[in-house]
C-alpha cells in the first residue's frame, strides 16, 4: 500500500483527519478549492480559518488540483459538505481507481434525493456501496488536531475495507472500532445534528439541564425509530455513532450545531446565524431532510418536526418547546417488532 493518502477537502474535520494520518507517518495530500488556502497550508503549516492556532505537520501538503492529490494515493478520505458530496465524487471519478480505499466522514443527507452519503459516492464512482467506508463518532476537530484521546467507528458491509480503514487511522490517541452497520452509523451521525440544534436552542432559551437531558433522551428515541425503519441495527444507536456522538455534539461549544441552536434560542434568525457562523451547519439541512424522511416513511419525529418549523416556517423557538411539552400523553417504552430483534440476532 502506498504511504500517500488523499483527503478531500480542507475544512476543519478534513484537516484534523489529515493530521491523524500524518501522525501515523503517512504523506497526506490535502485538496482544497482555493490556491490561497493551499499556499497557507504549505508555507505556514496552518489553516487559520478552520483551525486557528494549530500548527500542521509538514507531512501534509495541500493542492487545489484534485488529480494531483489523488494520483498515487492508496486511499481517498472524503470530507466534503453533504451539499457538495455529489459534485466532489463526480470530480473524483476522473482520477479514482478501484484499488483505492474510499472512506467518507460526512454527516448528512443529499437533500434532493434523501440519500445517504455512501449511496451518493458509490453512484458517482460506479462502485458497490459496500466498497465505501463511513467514519463517524464523537470527535471534535479542535480536539483531534491537538491529539486529545478520541474514539470513533468505521463502518462498511465489507469487513476487509473497514479493517483497512481502522488500520489507517488507529494510533495512541485516536482509537477506531469497526461496525458492519453502515446504514445505522450514517443515520446516527446525520440525525444527531438535529438534536444538537435543539439542545443549543434549549440552552439559548435558558431552560437548563433538565430540559436538555430530556431532549437528548427523546432525541435518541427519534433517531432509533427512523433508523430501525430504514434497516439499521438498533444496537448501533447505543454506540459511538449514536449516543456517543449525540452527547458530544449536543453539549459542547465546539459544536457548530449547538452554537447555531443557541443563537436561534437567543432570538437570531436562520440567515443571521449562518452569516455569523461562517461555516456549514449540517444540522440545518439535515432537519429539512429528516422532515421529508419522516413524512415519507410515516415515522413520528416530533423534535425534528418542531425544529423544521422553527428553521423554515418562522415558528418561535419557545412556541416549539411548548408544542413538544403539550403533546398527547405517551408511553416511554416503544416496543420494537420482534422480527427486528430476530433479524439482527441471526445475522
């Protein structure tokens, strides 16, 4: 296997993963859309817009030419925003070959089709979806790049591909587990961003810890409901990609989704929030996708529903919380069909 790895693109998470690979003594070609950013990374070893105050390894070399980044690489790590994933994958097709390992670390859906990222990538590359590995879990870029202990999961239906990705990233501060439930890992990683928005909004409204604990717990129930409907292993939602990522994203000020929700709770409008953030907030797009998915499959997602109306229908955040609290009485324990348990027990 070549010691060169390509990472697409040079945002905060892409740069952090590039740093993990560089610390594993690999040469990293980091693709960026702008020559100015490439020049900064190569000459100053910084990426100030996305990871201010961090010195990058000289093993990371940036380029604005994708063919240059991918050529000769044994693996391609795609960390493009969900809105750009199809375009980036289409561009990658021109220089990708089937011997390369493909890993993506993007948490979201394609809004127009409601497809998961692995599906989008496999369609554009013309390969089986099982060839794609998804990397997810509780992992702030700001901490990973400073080598804080972090644990993630890589998932693929191809056990060999997942193990190859595990070997690629694993080191003393970045522990990697494997999981064959790609559907569950991708759904959990995307949908928890909605709950993180809600948690930030709750904090922005000043509602305290009781409200946030309830939001996270019932949010996990929503994620599990839609995940099981779409064929995920229910145990995945109790793991790193599920509750692990939910907790870190919904409780930390590193989280863009939490910060965006907090600003919404303080009375800011969506456009103001996005302008002040200056970076992609995946949870906003994911909320629109989740609303459509819940309608399509007839699965109740009351938190996602209320956030959808806050984000896109101008509902006041406080009114959304009142609507959630005023719902008809329910039982907490939602029974899972016996055949679902049997299916996962026997596979």
